[in-house]
C-alpha cells in the first residue's frame, strides 16, 4: 500500500507497502503438467532450467533467469511450484524495480505471474497453471521515513538499537562509526527475524547516511501455516501484519527520547522535580548515563557486574531514555511522532494503484484451494490487534498525564 506521505518539519513518511513476496502453487492433480516439466527438464527441451537441491526438498529445478520480475522454482516430486521476488517488479515486469507496491495488488501480481508461466508449461495464457492451491510463503512489509537532517536519522537508528524488549533480541550493525542496521529477533535458541530497520539510502546508494530509513517486518510461513492468498489479500490488515506480535516495540520506540546525553540528564532532573522519580534513583541513573557515555556499556562487564548495566538499561527504558544516548543532535528528535506517523500511514488513501490486467477481469482461478488456513490466520491477526490496542492504550495513559509525555 503506497500511501500519501505525511510530512513534518523534521521528517516525512516516504512510502509504505510490500517489498518481497513469495507465492506457492500446488497443482496436485495435473499429471500432464508435471510429466511435461519433468521430461522437458531432463531432455533440456525447456530452456534455462538449472537443477537445485535445497535441504529436504529433492529433485528441484529453477529458471536461470527471472521471469516477470520473479525467480521460479519447480519440484515435481513434491508437486510444488513457487516464485519469489519484489512485488513492484512483478507488477511492472522490470527486474530493477525496487519500489514498494500496494498490499491490495497481491492478487493482481499472482494472477499475472500465472499468465507468464503458463506459456512455459505449454498452457493457454488465460488458463494460468490450472488446478492449483495458491498460498503465500513470504511477505515483507516495509515503511520508509525520510529525515530532513541526516543526523536525526542516524541518532534514531542508534537509539532504536538500545531498546530492551521482553523476549526480543536486538542486534546492531555499524559501519564507519555509524549505525546502519538494527535487527530484532525472537530470543530463542533458533532465533527468528522479526523486524529490520536499516539505512535504505546507503543500501541503495540513493541518499546520504541517515536520510532514508526503512522499517521492514518480515513474515515467513511453513507449509502447514501458509495462508491461502485470495482471502488473505482481501481481508487481512496490512497495519496489523506490519506490527504483528510487535506492539511492544512500537510503544517503546514512540516514547524513546532521542537527544544528547545532557538532554537525557535534564529529563531525569525534570522527572524528580515533577514528583515522578525518586531523587536517589535519579542520581544513580545520571551516573550510569555519564559512565556509558565516557567509557561505554562494557564498563559493568569489565567489573564483573553485567547484570548491573542491564538493570540500569531497564530503569532508563521505562522512562524512555537510552542508556548510551548519542552525542548528536543536541535538539530532541521527534522519533515518537515519526513512529506514530508510520503506523497511521497504512490506513491512508492510496496515491497510486496497480493498473487492472486481464488477470483481474476474468473469474478467479481458485481451483481446489483451501480457504481455512487463510481465515484462521486473519482471525488470529484480528484478535491479536484488538488485544494489542487495549494494552497500548493502558501503557500510554500514564505517559500522557505525566511530565514525560511525548
């Protein structure tokens, strides 16, 4: 969903939408298709096929070159066809298209891909693959912030890397002395990537460091959990998907103060004067800020007391203050307003839509598709979103009435 940008003096929401997506087809009963594909691959009568053997999936083939802006994989023994690529490239047919595409265009892209691959299989273009179960394997939802002052963007990235979130592991990547990527994983043995925030301007070489930040939420589904596409694309809420199981991050980020060390110390003094913080605790936290700024957070680990540094971090997080604030900029950066603008942007009217194609004009080719998986996922998302909103309102209420309100 590419939304109308929201602007302020410090930032603007550049765009929100879908980046990378993966579709899976399972034409289980089309023996003619699989026989043609198997023989064509072995006899090399289908040009540009390479054999691939990913873990646990034998007998795979892939097209050596992208088709319709996507990479294609075929597994005759498993009766599986899947494709992966950027949704914008699938819609435009250009491999170099890196734009975000509207969430509402998922069905359009999938049906267009069916038309293109049907020719390879020797099917009629209008028939598509035929006899299929169309599911969603991967969905990356992204939102971009453009900062007027690149120093503000760099300060925000570094501050987001200091967040302490329950059951979430935070990893920060730095290059040439600046933070370029912050990733959030599940804090389990087999960690799973939840969200990645990175400097899109540096990654695409299109803007100065800190100018353009991308907030990307990545979904991956195992076979049993893959939602059926048509119901999912119509009924799912992209805003809820973007923050699925991650409302705690949004709440922490919105109240995070992004300013220099002196500004953070001033906030603690104001909290004491306003009666919101104990004087002795404020003195300890001001000392922790000074130590982290002068010697780094490794100070407590070197003393053999890493738990003490973790405790100071948690106490400061509760007040919206990072343990190691950046020295620049001196003026506060409105990160809370920026995150709130990103959340709101998903519900704004679209400023562009994918053009209708013949795929949209004909009846949907649902075949033997099972819709129960998609509906189960949508129901869970709706319940999760309702619960998260209630928790969010409860968390925000004390901050709005106190001296530390955003």
